[in-house]
């Protein structure tokens, strides 16, 4: 499929991701329809100067449906839209959880791709004010994306990469993985661990203020630089940790991390966290 004269529907166009991908799609010469059912979402679409179109009016005619609805709604939304889409069209979802859990209505004759934005790297060398301001990605700071073909041939990847690079742009590169492995990245690596540790850093910073006579400003002055050096030492080997630091790190690991932490990579554990996120009893894989 070519991206010439492409017709795209963004379903959930007024949500957080819907607005972001719509901002980028609006800059293309593709025909883009903004579909949204929530009142607040409709208002956001209109406030951005875009018209809201009922999904049913356009879904049978589009080449790509970007489903930017909440993961918990994807079962209902794919059951509704997939039977109405034209042969050869692509369903693009933005998170692997629902695909992994077997919740999507997967119709033969349609391609299904799931693509997640990686967000701009903590090590990105940002050069402009716009790049500095773009913490999430999708505006000015370049980011990667990792995607998976849930249904379809290898041939759809170049086309899918063009669409993914547009909705999440600027994109440096789209990497490909299986739906299962993408679910190991998101949620296991990114949310179960990365985001949890990010929030934990905030919790220990607040606890430091609570347990000492220092104010938050003093604690942040010391901590933010140390977070950066810890990340660059550990992830890029920029400098060795000092011998005393290594001993304190061992103490911290023993005090805080459970010895069997790698169980989060077992599929049974992944099923549990995905079922929790999707608010379902169990995944159907
Ligand atoms: N928010 C993030 O940081 C983020 C990052 C990466 C991927 N994602 C993924 O993007 C997708 C959307 O998440 P979000 O956080 O933007 O959700 P959101 O709740 O912010 O927005 C969802 C929008 O969909 C609308 N909607 C719900 N049902 C609809 C329907 N049947 N038809 C049309 N519109 C409908 C809602 O009114 C809402 O405006 C999810 O798959 C999520 O996992 C989100």
C-alpha cells in the first residue's frame, strides 16, 4: 500500500494520544477524519480547529484506522469497526496490552499493527528550546517506536513505518518485535519497572525531606544530578561507580529488591499485570 492519497481515521481523536497523533496527521496532505464520541473529547477536537466526524460515516472508506481509544475500550471498538472496514485496510493500535490479551476483533483481510512510542531518550542531545520542551515526544524531540504486526505480511512494514513515523514524528527509527515481546517492553520493562522506579525516586525524595531538616530544594539540588550520573554510569558505563558506592548499592538492593524479581518476565506474571491494566479477569491468549 502507498501513502499517496491516504485516508486515515483517528478514533478517539480528542483523547491524550488522539490529540497528539491528530496534530501530526493534520500537517500531512492525507485525508484525515477525527472521530470522537466523548463530549470533552469532541470539544478538544473542535478547539484545535478540527471537525468531528462520526466513525460510521468514514470507517468503511479509510485505509488506516488509528484506534486511540482507551485499552479497556478496544474490545468493543474493534468489534464495531473491524467488520465495517474495507479489505486491505490497516488497524493501528497504540499499545500491545489488548492485542496480547486477545481482546481485539481480528478480521481476515485486514492488517493489524500495534506501535508504541518510545519517548525521547534521557540521553538525547537536545539542541533547541522546542526539543527541550518536548518531554513526551511527537512534537520536536526525536524518538524511536517499537511496533508489531499482529496480523498481516512482512510487506506491510514499510507502509506501516511511514504511518507510525508520521503519527509519532519526529521518529528516528521504527523497530519491530512480536506482540508478546512488545508487551514485555510495555508494560513490564517500561511501566512495571521503569515508571515504578521513577515514582519511587520521587517517594524517596519526599521521604528524605520528611526524615531530615532539609527542604525539597536542597534535596533536589543533590539528587537530580545523582540520578543522571547513576543512569549514565549504569546504562552507558560513562564512569565507574566508586567502591564505597558499590557497597551502598549492594545494601540498597538487599534491603529493597526481592531476590526473585526476574519472575516479572514469566508469561504468567505478564498475564496478571495485563489483566489488571485491562480490568479483566484473565487474558485470552
Ligand atoms: N496516554 C499515554 O501516555 C499513552 C502513551 C502511549 C500509548 N497510549 C495508548 O493510546 C491509546 C489511547 O490512550 P489515551 O491515554 O490517549 O486515552 P484517553 O482516555 O486520553 O483518550 C481516549 C479517547 O477516546 C475516546 N473514545 C472512547 N471510546 C470511543 C469510541 N467508541 N469512539 C470514539 N472515541 C472514543 C474518549 O472519549 C477519549 O477522548 C491507548 O491504547 C493507550 O494505551 C497512551
